[in-house]
């Protein structure tokens, strides 16, 4: 087997657990390595460090798959790794049958993503090494998981950096376009062929459930309280009663009003309804996404509590804020000088909980400055639309947007909006997305819940 020798002056990232070797860290190559095949990695002193697959066309020339000598990434190798992946998910997600089964570097299989949707697997082969091993990957998945089918969604631009074309298609068995899964006790129909990425984002599973405490306790703001009510048979029961003394029959009287932006499949909307939300506005710019959300809402019987909006989230939030500011100006203006007969030019709706889960704004380091502006803009307008004492739920999946910078950006937005934010919870990706210390690229998801107060 060919060998790569690391340069003397490099940072010792490999020794700290990082599985990438960059071109700039390479001193020399001995032997004739085949692109996509394994190569041994040695320190500049000749000590063995790791084995990984080689691609001279990529800036990452070696991706480590073993810290012991390894002859081949064959069926046996992948079957053993997949069993470990399955054991981890079964331990931390007992009873679940839909999750991220293989999470690349964090599962010691860099360049490979496998999402499980009940009896169907969706794979992404992101690198040359994994692409060359596709037959062994498929056969090992078939042995370990026994799926009904395996579908490939390698339609991602990162493959071009590896000298690969994008690919999609059936790899094994039979796969329907839509697969029904269960998450947090909710039903979802997932489009594995045309949905974003592999069709669904499992990394927010626990975060979706974390909104449960925000959904109840809002009845008092509407003047509704539980009181003793005398029934026709003379017995007393506790029932919700409004300010006019009338019993409220609507079962979700104590629930929050919620806005979910960038809804995709409507997963936060479903969890909001499950935990008692009174009314949810589900918004996405994609008609396909809204149709998916509509299907999932109907599956769970939440149609009477959800309204759907196809719109650009930035424009929608700005329009609501503009209308809100016009109402405030009108309320404080000299009524003799304001023609109140003229309708407001913009809508002005507010919510108890606003949820912002946008796509990545910063996919490269050079895009961070623009991403900060985007995150600040959307969070500034979002928090302005939260009712006093309500909650802003916000996330970023941009790796280059570091957690500290994310919080600083939201803090700056709060200052501009004249709001005070109390951080209630700060979370990362779920248990099926583990992270290796030293591999900062795995720390990409930031999820925060803030209470919003006016100054």
C-alpha cells in the first residue's frame, strides 16, 4: 500500500482526532496510490498514524477511516461499521425506526450519509472513496438493516469538489417516492426523491419536542381562566370561562398562537399542535414544501388549527412589522390629523411563539458577513412580532456561523428592536448526529429559545 508522509510544520489535527488531511499538510507520497483507494498516513518521522482513502483532486487528499492498518473498505468492513451505527441509534433512540443511521465523520465513515425512513434507506455518497465503494456499502446495508429498498440522493454540489457528477436512483430493492414515518409520536409522509437533501432533517428531532413548554398557558392573556361552573345536574366542575362569564368550548383555549417560518415538511407545526397550540401559521416559499406540510397536518388531524402561507419569509415578516408599526403610529397620533378611515397598507399579525428554522445562509467562510446580515434581519423582524412575554425559537445550520457569533448577531438584533431576550435553552443536533471533539465541522446546528420582553 502507498504511504503519505505528513509535513513537519503542520498542526497536529490528526492526532487530536480530526479525520482530514489537506494537501498543504502533505510532505511526500511513497508508492503509487490509486484515487479513491486506501493509503497509509505517517508522521514526518515515519510513525504510522492512520489509514484513509486518497483523492488528489480534492483539497482534502485523505479522509481517515481507521487508526489501525486496514487493507480494504470491503463488505466486511462496512457491515461492522453499520452494526456499530445501528447499536448507537437503538441505544439512544429506543423504538425509533427513522433517524440518521450513518453520519459521516462522526460515525468514522467520512463522506457517507445514510438516513433511515422505516424500511427504506436513503444514501448520499459524497466523496470519491465512498463512491468507489458503493457496491460494498449497498451489500453491507442490505445485510445489517434488511431494508425494503435503498435509494441514492447524491445530488449535491460537494461531489463536484471530488471530481464526481451528481447521481440519484434506486440502488437496491424497491422504494416508493413517499415514505410514512413516525417522529415524536407524529406521522409524516417524506418525499425521498424530491424532498430537500435526503427528504427530511432528523437533526432537529429533540429540538422540535423542546417547544412543548411554550405551547400552553396563554389563556389568561385572552381573559380566559379555569373556574368552578355549576352543571345542569347541580355538580361543580372546573371549566374555562372568558371575561364575559361564558364557558369556552374550544378545547385549545389555553394554547399559543404560533408562526413557523421555513416550514419544509411542517415538522415544528406538527409538534406545536401536538403540545396544544391554538393556531399555527405554517410558512414556506416552496409550494412543494407547503403541500408536504399540508399532507402531514392532515395525517395528524390538525387541519382546523393550521393556516398555510406560500411566501418569502423575509418579505412576509417585514410586511407584518410594517403593519404593526403603522398601527402603533396611528394609535399614538393626533386623531384630528389622522384619517382613520383609510385602511392600513400592510397586515399586522403577531404571535405568542415565532419559530425561525432557515436553510444555511453561510456555506463558506467568505459568506459569513452576508449571513450575519441575513440572520440579524430575520431575527429582528421575528422578535418584533412576538407578543410581550412570548418566545422566539430560532436556529442556524451554518457551520461557519459559530455559536458565539450566532448569539452575538441575535443580541444585536434585539438591541435594534428595543427588546430584551432571556435565553431559556440552547441546543445542538440530536443524538443520531453525534460529534467528535476536535472536529468542529460537526458543530453546525445552533438552536435557541428566547423569551422576548420590551424595554
